[in-house]
């Protein structure tokens, strides 16, 4: 089983729609969790950390479910500029982090 | 604002050549990393360094070496480039578990 798994997509959604991605992780001792965004042919950039109680940043909501070992990212009111690949990142031991292979989102006009 | 720069955006080399990829960060980060990114495989860690002159193997170190002579600079070396090393190479730096990435170097080995 992969340490971090994501549905590669693509998720094709119309502008204004709400879309959610999940990411599962295998190590129950994982300590911290992140979502990164990667635009086509660019480097990944930190989108948001994921806190145990869930957290929100504008149209983006991140949640953690430790019991089922997954994290989620919800995007409300999708914009064309949200089109990108979203990488799930999990920190398991010390400073070791594992990147998921990413979920591609395409927002359609 | 953290800035991580890489010496080249695009590079074309021939099989057997020695290749140097350089990375510089300006935020006084202790930690620096080299990843490669391939379709369907995601980001894979090649080598990392937690301090000057210190290096640790990542998940796929074979065929690569690194050098960290100064805190701000971390170099990746392909001793004898092979076609299966054609990839996007990303350098990153950090204080902790976050990662600040450089723009990447697309390497093509012919």
C-alpha cells in the first residue's frame, strides 16, 4: 500500500461548483498534513496546513479524519484560476514528508 | 519571502556526461532537499541535507550525489547521466516540515 494515495482525476467541474478531494495515508503515527498546489510546469507551493479540528482559508476548507486516516480539501465557488494539481503531503517521522501523486482539477467556464 | 533559485530551467545532456544542478536559498534554512518528479510517480526524494557538509540518502539516491559546502547552496550531481534520469528536478528548503521549492530544472538526457 502506498504511504499517501490520491485519486489522480482529472476532476472537471464548472465554474462556481463545489469540489472535494480526499487523500488517504497509511501510517497511523503521521503527525502533520498539508495541501500543496502545483500549476502546470511550475513548482509546488504550500496551499494550507491541515489541523485536527479542520481549518478554512477563504473558499478552501481542509479536514483531517484520523480514525479513517484521510484528509480532505473542499473548494467552494470554483474559479478558473483554481485549475491546478493538488498534492497531499503527510509528515510521518521527524521531518520526513511524503507527497501524494496529486489530483488534477480543471475548472471549466 | 522565501526565494529558492535553481541554476537552469532547461538542460539537455548526453548519456555519460557529468551533470551539475545547483540550488540556492536566501532564507538561512537549515534543511535542503532534492526531488525528482515524474508523471504518475509524484515527487521522490533523492537526497537531503540538514546542515553544511551533511547529507542523507533519500528514497532514490542511486546514480546521484550531492554537495553542501555552504548553508545556502545545495548541489545535485549526476555522475554519469543516463536516459532514465530524464526528469523534472526540484530543489526545496525548509525550517521544518514545510517545503519551499525552486522553479525546477527540466533535464533531458539523450
